[in-house]
C-alpha cells in the first residue's frame, strides 16, 4: 500500500488502471524489489493499493518513507492459518492478542502494541 505521490517509486513504468483495491498486478520497480522484497511476486510484479490523501494510513506511509526510504507498506490478509479473515474489530483484536508474531495493530485511530 502506498500513496499517489510515492507510486512512481513502486512501479516500473506507468499503469493506467484503478489501483484502489489491489486488483491489478504491475511490474515492480528495481528500488521496490530491493527495499520491499517480501511484497514482490516471483515474476517481479506487485499488487499495489494506492490510498487517497485523506486515508488514515497516508501520514503513516509518509513517515515510514521518510524514516526508511521505502515507499510502501505490506498489505495482506489479516488472519491466522486456517482461520477466516477478520471481519470486525473484535475479530482483529482477538487475532492480535492470540498471535505473538503480531506486535502492533492499527485499529481506527489507535495504535495497539505488545
């Protein structure tokens, strides 16, 4: 997930598509392949999600980019193993508390940490 301003740092060339929903695969930039290798598919593509300026994660991504030089955060499904994907804040909190590998979670405007 990235911002419109940082999108060019993520992609290898322009993409003429709606990128709000991670439903388009596009070639990753060499820079992103280096800085966020876990987000890049084996064929060198990524499914990027672009947030609008008003999204609550927008300033988080900007701050992360300023601190690390990486223009994107990993966005993945939120579930454990064979559990279904979380559908509510209560599901998310239960998963967060149960799994020791998850050390932080943003819920609404609150950052939860362990």
